[in-house]
């Protein structure tokens, strides 16, 4: 069994124009949810969730990964991140070979900060680089410079931490050459893991309003597809292979935490708006045996008030039915290089799934088939929604 912990830190120094995450720039949000008190509130939620698990017969193994996301976790003191990690160890336990990661804005860390993380048990740091081109960074409302990113990576190297960088492609005004420059710069940092995500524009964000009013051009699907292919080629040439649609790594440097999500393992989400996934024990009278998905109250003040009253701070939850679990297994498997196991799919469907059923997808260049698994090709990655719909149809879902 695998068990993961995600800790959401909702604080940022500045809200980026494209960001639609559950983040806030105020240092004190009420209800006990302030930067100064946040670690205490997170530990309190861990205790509440652990009691809930005990009451429902859920016995999890030691955590195999811990991941701090946001927001910007590194706006908190390093000691707070270490303290929250220590609480995970005290409450659930942490496996000896666990991966412990924090996301970081390059502006918020220095060598001393990163050394304190390493001394506190962290093994990995993921820097929000986004671009190496100044005008693209300005469009994205990012305040860091490429030099900040490099300094952070070097500090992580010196502290013995693995490091990763995140890139975003498709920003308004970003040319193909701009994108090549960003990928080239990321590779030049010598990191062993790079993520590259297409810009998603939500209408309620600052960028969404700028696009709606014509101030900025709308991202173009063909442009984003071309940039994906550029990244895939350049990263492969540098020895980083794709293992999930938006993620490339040297073998052995994949993000174990994110792989857990895509493999549908159990995880506890801690913090405002965080989601959790639990498989319920067989015979449970409370929930469907395939488990539940829950989500915390999004606003930190109301989240903190619920914890102050000793309540599990959930906004809601839903059961995961057999069909929903099957659909999620297909959708997640078709994002991964390891692909979708046809034998496992057949067991879930209750019937044999012959490889020939997917021959048309192979002939159209959407998948490869090897060793009883189907894996998306680059075309299948670019047209992943269509691929998933085709596999659903073949499986009569």
C-alpha cells in the first residue's frame, strides 16, 4: 500500500494574473489562519483527520511522500515546514525512503533556507520557473528572474536536495523562439526533472479579464501543440523522458508524489481547499468500498473556525462508485508512459479485453501496445481527451 500527504499553503506574496488556485496575499485571514499560526492549524487538522480515520477503520501505512503546495509554501519560515513534516512523522509515520517535497518561489528562498529544509528531512524542491524570458515573466506577473532560479537550484544541489523546475507555455506574446529559450535554460540548470504545462486561462482571473477585453491575445491551441512538441524533442535529446503528459525526468527522478495521484493511491489533503482520496475497508457500512473523495473548506478563515470547534473541516465529500473508479483508472493510465494494463482493465470490467479491440487506435497513431499495456503516443498525448473518449467507447462506458 502507498499513502501520501499533501499540505496546502494558501499564502502568496503576490497573486499572479493567470492563477486560479486557492491562494491569498493577506498575511492574516482570520479564524486562526495566519502565516504566523498556520503550522499549528495544519497540525490540528492532521490530528482531526487521523481520528476520523480511526473511527472509520482506515489504517494507512507510513507516508511514502509528503508534498507542500500552494500558494507559496516557502513564504512560511523553513522551521514551520519542518515542524509540519515532523507532525506527519508523529501521527502517521514517514517511510525511511520517503520523498518530501516543497514547491518554492525562487524569490522566497536562499541557501540558509534550503539548508534548513534539508536538515529537516526534505529531499526535493520544485521551483516555479515558468519562463526564462523577461517579457513573458512580466505577462505572467512573475517577479523572479532566471538568476533567482539558478541560485535556488545551486543551493539545492549544495544541500543534497533533488530539484525540479516548472515551465508554462502559451503565454500571450510568447514566440516559439521564446519558448525554446526557456526550455534550453531549464535544461542548462542541470535539473533531473522538468514539468511543462500549457497555460490555462480562467475567465475570473486578471489575465482572463485582460483577454476578454482584448488587452491580451487569447492562447492558441495550435501554438501550444507546437510548443509541446518542441519541449518533448528538446527534453528527450537532453536525456529527460516523458513519464506523464506534462512531466519529464531522467530515469529514477520521477516525482513519486505525483505518480501516486496518477496511480490513484490514497492521500490525505491538509489545508484550505485540499482534496483527499481514501479507499474504505471492505464491508464498511458508511461508504462505498471503492472509497471516498473529500475536499476541505476553501476559505482559510472558515476552515480555521471549523478546526477550532474540533470539526473535520470538510466542505463536502462523495463516494466513488465502481464505474467512477474504472473511468478514473482509464483516464489516469492514459496520461502515463507506463500506460494502461489491459489485464487489470479486464478484471475491473468483468470480461476479457482483447488487444485487438484497440487496433484502430494503434492504426491511427494514438497508442502503442506492448506487453499487455496500451500507452499514448505523442499524438495520443496531444489529443488525450479524444483518446480517453475512444477508450471509454471501446469499453462501453
